[in-house]
C-alpha cells in the first residue's frame, strides 16, 4: 500500500505523526505541506511552495490512498481525480466552526473521514472514523515523582494569543488552593519551541492542559502523559473515547468545580500514589496512542476504503 499525505498546514504536527505510525506497521508513506510549523518541530512533513509540483503530482497519481490533513489543501495546486481513494482528516477549530460547508465539499469527494476528537463526531462527515493522532513514546522518556519536593503543577498556554484553554480560571483555582496545600505552580503564556515545551513539561509532576469550552484536549495532553505526568484536562467526549479506546487515564475536568475537586484529591495523595497514577498514565499512552497501535488502526481504515466498503 502506498499512501501520500497532503496539507496546507499541519497543526500540532499531526500529519507527520500519523505518517510515522503508518511506517511503523510497514506502510510506504510520504507527506507534503505548504507551511512550516512555528513551534519548530524536529521533524515535519516536506514543505513545498504553493503552485504546481510535477514530482508530487506523480506521487499522488501512483498512490493507493490520498490522505488530506485538516480539511484543506489550501493553495496546493494538485490535481486529484475523484476516482482516487481520498481520505479526509477533520480536526480543530476550522471543522468545529465550518463543518457544514466542509462536509458539503468533501463528502462527495472522500471515501472516508478521520475525525481527530470525539466532540467532532456525528456532524455529518461521510463514513466517519474516530482516531486520534499518535505520540512518539520512545522519544519522550518518563520522569516520575520522587517525593523529594512539593508537587509541581504546570499549565502552559500555547501562546499569549490563544485564550481557549481556560488559563485565567486555571490559575485562579491554583492560587486559591495554595492557601490550603503546599505545592509549586509553574505557568507561562510564552510561545516556545516544541523542544523547549517538552523540557518544561518534563519538570512538572501534574500537568493541566486545558479547561476549555471547546471540550477536548490536544497533543500536549498526550505528550505530557508520555513524559510520565498526571494529566488533567477537559474531555467532553470521554464517553465516545471510552467506547473506542477503553478507559482514559486523563483526569477529566470539564468544569471549574471538577478541576478544583480533582486537584484537592491529587494534592492529598501520598508520593507512592502519585507515582502509581503517573505510571498508569504512561502505560495507557504507550498501549493506546503510540505509533504501532495507531498505525494498525489507520491501516485498517485504509484497507476498508480499498475494499470499497
């Protein structure tokens, strides 16, 4: 099976991660996008300029599956025949806000739709398949709590311009809990490189991803879990998640009261219990969301498309 990934932008390096998952299960895959990512990932899909690229067109024409990431090709000038086996990937704010128009465009062109987060299911995509992007758990080494310092609780917004993670509410709750518990708070809204963010998350013991009305956690939750951290986040689609993947190890907090209660519970645990929860979280991400298990899931979807079902 030959697969090509195409994207205008590959937010959170999701397309590249899916490509590595497919490679881990023996799939021949290449990927191209127009814009490099500002977070400076160590590896990305190949970046090309907008306009025509005969060498990419040749790969498109010879591929068994054409996987389009984040709902759009942007200004990538590629001719895709409607007889091709196109699989569209939907995720993030663009699909959340514009799902009707995007479904109207892609449902008559794509054979299946990969849905990145459970809150985006059942919005009308054709032959939707829930799968979530993988993490390189081999590269992200865990560091568990040793009990020799107060618990370090961290929350980092992606940038000072992103206000959808509930940062203000999270910080207020942490500051109020400081009156009752002894722990350290680590927060910043400074945009840093991917490598620098991994470094700062690795130094905490509990990581709060978001308290978001959008409802779902992103790649940073999975990265923190791979680093051996207890991870707290909103997860409105947890019931859908559990149906597909089994019980999550994210400490689900969908309201400010949930977050406060979960933090009080964690801050009351012994160092041994903190380490146990961290280890369970790391084991969960390796078993469910590392390259090989996600690679097998995605390969199975492609095989179904190729069989014409």
